[in-house]
């Protein structure tokens, strides 16, 4: 049967058809639609497949590991920077290995369309010494996902599927096949496998090293890696994942004259690489993201006599690949195209009309006029747009939860006022622990939680913070006299400024919760949230 | 046969609705389709685009190479011009004439229109006014789709069926409004001499 699916949806369908019992994720572009598809799937509901959002990527991955421990197949999904949050369990579960098939899906964002960096997750896969799968098109996304669970159980290891934005967010017809039944509960048989105290961990690490041979063998024989011969051996092309697709685009009407090695499974199949290496005068490496393969296949002192790619300037060092920069790398640069007329101006993203963050930034900017020393530490979410005109209210934006800790560190250094602005979902994701640090030292910072009761930037998913923020702050130990609730509306501007100013002047940790539901939510949902908030206040 | 279409506009103007109709119509006509879209940060009031590729052969790249677009359809006149580097020689430009002015340095309208008209094969129409006349200003995108229908490798019937499928859950009235918008768009271009 052919289904019209986004790359992300093809992955989700592949996971359902591979017989998963649960998906654990935190939303993040470009990965979000994978979990959403499973949440909306009737089949998934009938099969009782777990799909509720987790609080962050670490809790998600650990829960997936728990399901795998019980013998069932589980998947965990995140954007590339989410893997930084989950890195602790990620690095250790390759040592423990898995029981039921466990697949880690990481969606990278080359060109940083919606991210603060373009880190390449293949480095993490190699770091953890686990197999990585990198599909080249959406049909392969579906097929490779089903294969990933099989490979995971065969190797006893978690498997990484690496997606990139363009693969995730393109729609096409996908041929789907039959669904495998879910695993039954089946506890691990290997003694001490999941007990990583040093004495057992050393054994497990030794085991991980030993099975690298099997992992390499699996890559050499993988259906997803393939060598395609060509008569012109002046160049051999090694193309991984989506780059392979772009190479084919450039030869759509003719056969590519150069030998190509397509890579979709790692560790790199060394024998196949050697074959193309020996056969061709030069090797052009095409890969989306970092020069990961290129660094592996270039000699340490080679001066790049033979291998060309991103490191040699034949392909752009930063930013995503596309059919055009690959055409250039292949020597097709004779295209004449029209320029963008000079009257066209930029149109950056902006906060929605009526958004509560707008009213908050207005208040923050008025306070800045009163005290030019004021520094505002921002966080990840729609409110990151407060960096841009017209507000320019935020001085920093680094990673999930950084606002509170950076405000504390700056305050320790003597900065005052030191303000953190963090969204409700980002606060429960990574802000709570930082607030505890501040409370322990009663650091003179003001934490403003801009609570729109949604994970707004990724499409207004449910926030774990909804209805819980006040109790969380109290529980962490915030002084109840310095825990304030405001409603960011224009009519409340002066009142809100007074409240925030008072808290800034307090020489201790204060929290202001700026509460108003995201304008993207339906009216029913907004009403429900407002009602709940009113009940809590009463 | 391969047709490459760039859909352009500002976040929230209904580009993905056009894309979905094209996808469905192509798939039901046994053609291959690839359609790339933008999710995440840039959706918020920023410039958005979608690449749509329809072919009877296998389609590789999700992105249309520069200089290979047969048609650029835009729901906003300045956004049309942003993607000119994608346009094929003798390719078509189709846009609604109503500017979306959420920026302070928006170009002067007259200059903008004359820049657009300086290109051959241009269809510049007030699709919004037509949609409004039909009592559904939300259907501006569907009017535009009708206006380009004759340039697409898809039959009118397949597009109309796709519109019905897309709006199925919203009921008969909404389906008919959108079919009406599509047909009105078609009428306009059939009266234009290109």
C-alpha cells in the first residue's frame, strides 16, 4: 500500500510496523512529527503504544531503556541538541546494551533552520560505538526503521537513526509493508548486564569492544550500503544519506559516470571504502553535516592529495547540502539564474499578534530604561525571538535551561539586575535544578517564567508544567512572598512593571510567573487552562 | 515529464494547503511527488516556502535546484520575487497582489508591481478580492491554485477531488466554497492573454 507521508511520518509508521511498544520524546524541530504521528495513530492507540511526551530527552531515553529492559521494543526521538541532554544515558546504555530492540532517532538540523548549532550526531554514535543508520530518502527511512529494530536485537545494542531536516520535512508516497507483533515481557538473560558498577561495567565495555567486529561485518553486508560502478575513475564519490540523493539528482537523465559508494550504515564499511579508494584517482566525499567520513578516510598528514570535500573547500564547510552545491562539487557550475531583485527585503520570523511574550518584553524594556545595568538571560522557545527587533530584550541564548544558571553566575559576578526569562516547558525540561541552585544560595536574581501552557515553538504541544508551576517553585523553596503571578496584557503593563521592579529590588531569589495561554491554542483549550489557573490561585 | 513548483508566502497564509492538494492530486493520478516544507521557527510570521515536484519518473532531490522551477506561486507579491533564482527561463510567475506588511521596510507597491510585471509569463491577480466576493477570504490560496491549474500536469478533476478530500471533515458548505474559489481562479486566467 502507498501512503503519502512526511519523512518523519514514514519513520513513525516504520516503528509502529516494527512492533514498538512505546515512543519516548521531547518535542524539537525537526523531529517533532515522528512522535505526533504515533500519538494520532489509531493503530498505535489500539495497540496501547506509549507516546505521551516526556519532560526532557534524558527522561525519555531512560524510559525507553526501561521498556527495552522489560524485553519490548522502544524508540526515543529527539533533535540533535536534545541528545546532549540525554548524553549520560546514551553513553552508558551502549555499555549495558539493550534487551528489547531500542532505536534512538536523532534529527540533525544542518544550516540551523531552527537550532542554535548544526552538530552532527554521527559523532555521538561513533563515540558510543553503536551502529548508525542514515537513510537517503523517505522510502529508505521507512525500511531502515524496521531494519533498525532487528539490528538492535541482533547486536544487543541501541541503534541510532540519523535524520536531517530535509529528509524529515519532505512528503512523498511510501510503500508500507506488514506490521510485526509486539514483543512480550521478557527479562534480560545475561547476568549483571544492566548493573554498571565498575566490576561489571569493565566486562560490559570489553564486550562492546569485542562486538565491534560484528558491527563492522554488518555494515560490510548491509543492504543499505552499496557500491555502484562507473567507467570514469578520475573521481570516486562517497555519498552518505541524503547526499546520495542529491548526487542522483544531478545525473537524473544519465547514469553517473563515476563510481559511487553510498553509505547508509556505520561503522564505515572499510573494505568497500578501500575498493573505491584503490580504484579512483581522487575521492569526493559528500555528506550533510560535519566532515565525518572525510576526516576518517583522509590520512592524518595527507595534505588532502586524494580526498576532497568540505575540508578542502570543494564543498561548503558549513550549512546543509543541496542539489546546487553538490552540482558545483561535481563541476557543473555553468548555470545562469536570475538574482533576487534588490527591492526584496528580509522577513524574519516574529512573535504572533497578541502573543503574551510581547507584553512581557514591553515591561522588561521599560525596566531597562530605568536601569541600564539590567541583563536578561534568555532561553529556548518562541520568546527567543525577543533577541530580534523590535524588542531586543534578551542578551543571551545558549541552551535549554541556561537562563537561570547564567543569571545566577552573572549575579555572583556582581551583575544587578540579573533576570532570567524561561518558558514553562523549558523550565520543567531543564530549569528546575538551576532554580534550586539559586534558592540554596538565595542568589539575587529574578526568574520570569513566561507561562503560555504549551510547547509553543514546535506546534503547541502539551507542557509538563501546566498546572504545576506554583507548587514546583514552592517545593524547590522559593519564598512565597517572592513568588508572584502576573497576567501579561497591555492593560496590566504598569502594574506588571511595579511587580517585577519590586522583585528585582529584593536581594534574594524571586520568581515571577507571567501567565497567559499561547494564542495558537484553540479557544476551548485556552478556556480550560484559564479555569485551571484560576482554581489554583483560589 | 517533470514539473517543479515553488510555493511562497508568509507563515499562516495557506501554502501547505495548496501543497497538500497538489500532493493528493498527483498521487491519485499515479504520478510521483516530492514536497518539502518548512516547520519550526521560521513559520512564525516569517517568509516560508515549499518545494513541490511532480513527475512520471523517479524524483530524487527533495529540493528543486536553482533555475529549475517551472512555476512560482506566491500568496504575497514580494515573496514571489525572493525565489526568482529558482525560476527556469520562460517559467511562470503567479501571485496574489495583496502585500503582507509585517515589516517596516516593505518596498513601495508601485515599484514592486512594476518589477513583477517586468518578467514575462506573469499572472498578477487580486485573488483575495475574488475570495472575499465569494464570502471566504481564507480561500485566496485556492483562487490562486485555480489560476495556475492550466499550467499543472494535473487534471482539473483530480485537483477538485483533492480539494473535496482535504475539506471533507469541514462539511459540504466549505467544500463548495473552495470548489467555487478554484473555478473562479480558473475563469480569470482563461480570460487573460498570456
